[in-house]
C-alpha cells in the first residue's frame, strides 16, 4: 500500500507540471510564436531540475509523500506560468517599442511627442486671414493623414509642400493638414464646411481610407468576437491581471480565438468581411449625399474641383503586401475603395487612385510604422506625396501659377 501511495504521489508530483507545460506549449504553438515556444520548452527543462531540488528539500517531511508531490507540482506550475510571462514580456514587440499614448501627462504616437496648434490640429499655426499672394492647400483626413507613428515633417502633407516648393520656387505656397484620428467621411465633410472660411484654401484635398465611410454601426461585424473577448476578460483576463500575467492571458485569448474560428464558434475573417461589405453598400446613398454637399460648398467658395485621394494601406505588419496580386483579405478593401472613389467622382470630385501606377512599388516595401501598427511608414507617406504632387502639378499647376 505504501508503495502504491508513493507512486501516486510521484505521478501527481510530475503530472501537474507536465500538464501545465503542455498547455502553455499548446497555446504558444496555436499562436505560432516559435521563439517563445523554444524558450518555454527550455524553461520546462529547468523546471524539472528545480523540481528535483524542491523534491529533495521537501523530502525532509518523509512520510508526507502526497504533500510533497502537490507542493512540487504547484511550484513547477508557478515557475512555468511566470517563466512564460517573462519570456513573452521579453519577446513582445511593445516591450521594446517607444511609447504610444499618454505618458507622464504627455501624449505620444510611437515615441513622437504630439503638439497641436491653436485650433487643436497637429499642424503649425498659420496666418489668418491668408496673406496676399499665398497659395494654400487644405488636407482633411483620418489617422493616416494625421500621421500615427511619424513626425509631422514625415507626413505626406509636408513632403508634398516641399515638392511643390521645389517646383514653384518663387511662389508663396503652403500645405496645411487638418486630419483627425478616427475621423469618418461625415465628420470630415462637417469639418471642411466649418473651416473653409477660416482657412481660405485655394485647393481642397480629402484623403480616403477604407473605414472612413463606415457610417452605419448598428451591429458590429465582429459582434461574436467582441462578446467572447468580453466574456474572457471578465472571467480569465481579470484574474490573470491580478496575478500579473497579462501576456499569458493575451496569448491564451489569441489561441482560443484562433481555435474558435477553426471549429466554428466564431465567424471567420472572410465572413466578417462579407458582413462589412453589406454594411458598406448600405452607406453608399449617404456617402454620395455627403460628398455632393461638400463639393457644392467648395464650388460656392469659387474653388476648383476638390481632390478625393484614395490612400492604399498594407494588410500585414511583418512583411510587404502584394498589391499586384492582392491576397484575399485585401480584395474586398480594394473593391470598396474603388466604389467610394467612383461615388466621389459622380458627386463632383476629382478622384486620385494611385494604386494602378504604384502597385509594384507598393509591393516591394514595408508599409507600416512598426510590427504592431498598420499605419503608413515614412516611406509610404513619401509615395503618397509623390503621386498627389504629380496630380496637382498636372491638373492644377496652371491654377497655382495663375493665382499669384
């Protein structure tokens, strides 16, 4: 009987850490993190050694074989969990990236301190009223134009201004950026209407990205995932946060979401995109009405046709996106952007779609500010500026020269 008791204790002693280690390794494999997997498995080997030392220490209690096995297993589980947390912390990209958000009362976008002018925009102050002889271009957009993760002088608006200065060296000229993060087309149109008499632009540019016209939000296309995330956070995430295991918790959530999509608990990304496409088609009448109203505002100000420019954005953060042969997850976005551009053209805008001419160049470069954020890199901002510059010089160059 004593012999069987010792065998059972040994099974508990090593079975618990083995099961815990297997679970952690499984989560890592599901999340496709090869480096953390390697380090976690190395940590498991160390656990065996530590467990042996702990077992020797606990053996002082001799007859308490069951307690010895339980405590050894508990120690092993704690070491594996917090060892995994340490590994994930060290290998997590956000550990080593510059700050993003509010730090010590200062607002940063990936390490770049944010300054705003007197009107509350991330732009320098400008003369009001507009000086005589000044040609002023006004840009309105969302976070892509606002410049997440880049300095103001790395944005395409600044690069465009420099290109135009080189092209018209004797001309007083400025490009002003009035973009706001997360702005929708409806908000951009309202902003344009309110700022036209203040800014007194000679040319208006509205930069468009795929989600700008998402005007209907009755039911999120990822409602099931949001519900699952809320359930997970309330039951598991909260406990993990109290135990100081945020990275392990995040890894577990990602693994369970991946599993849920595989077995049908959660909708696939393709299904979410189909839902989004239906939602966006429903916004077209409202989008057309908004753009027509805005074009009319610009026309009443005796300005040339405003520019509606579509800004291409990569899908991946860890590799280039193939725009020549677009992946399936990009195709609905490209189709929607083409539809939005055609709607803008019908509403009286001059549309600029740089993708046909720039697809090969876009496919050869990294497009994002870092491996966590899909916003455009400085290189992509320069590409935006180049194509916008070519359109302005080609179609509005005479207007720039004549208005001196």
